[in-house]
């Protein structure tokens, strides 16, 4: 996912998650929604992004923020 593009389409172009997913072509609406929710709840990042923030940095940030899977029931 091109995280910087997703953020630009959301914050600058005001597109919906569905429209962003269609525009990017490599992610679904649910993935876009999850990423934007984690981004908005972040204490570390905000939009507009600093010039030195890369997609790789955002990916690491995004993966750290994903909730862990629930433990299987025994």
C-alpha cells in the first residue's frame, strides 16, 4: 500500500475509503479504513507529514499498531 498516497487522497482530496481503495488498486476498503483509524489515533504521526517520512517508516509504524490476534479458544 502506498501510505503517503492514501493519506493525501484522504486529507487533501477528501476521498472515501472505497474511493481510495479503487484509486490505489492494491488495497481494499477495509485495509484503508484500518490504516486511517490507526493513523488518526497515533501520537507519533499527523498530517501533513514531515518531509523526511517515508512509506517504509509509515509501514513499520502501521504494523506496530495492528492489534494482535485473539488467542484461540481451548
